[in-house]
């Protein structure tokens, strides 16, 4: 196997360039990852709130249906 200087130089330059570039890209990647985690946390919090709202709505619907089944008009308790 023969030594091919242009290939060696290209490989060496690519390796050195990636090391130098990674030092500058790390803060950017860190900011992107932080933003992604913040967004994920926001989505999870909003999902939990909406799920709780849906559970409340379904519980109210179930209560109305059971009151209607017990003979109360329009699913409302007698006054």
C-alpha cells in the first residue's frame, strides 16, 4: 500500500477542523438542547392541565347522566 499525501492531508485537516469546530458548536448545541427541554416541559405542563380539564368535564357529564337516570328533569337536581 502506498502513502498518498493528499489523502493524508485531507484526513488530517478534516480531523483538526472537526475538533476546532466542535469547540465553537458546543455552546450552540447546548442552547438548542436547553430550548428543546424547556419546550418539552411546557408541553407536558399544558397537557397535564388540559387532561385535568377533560377529566372534570367527563366527571360533570357522568354526574348529569346519573341524575337524569334517577328521574330529575334535564339532568339537574330538584330545587
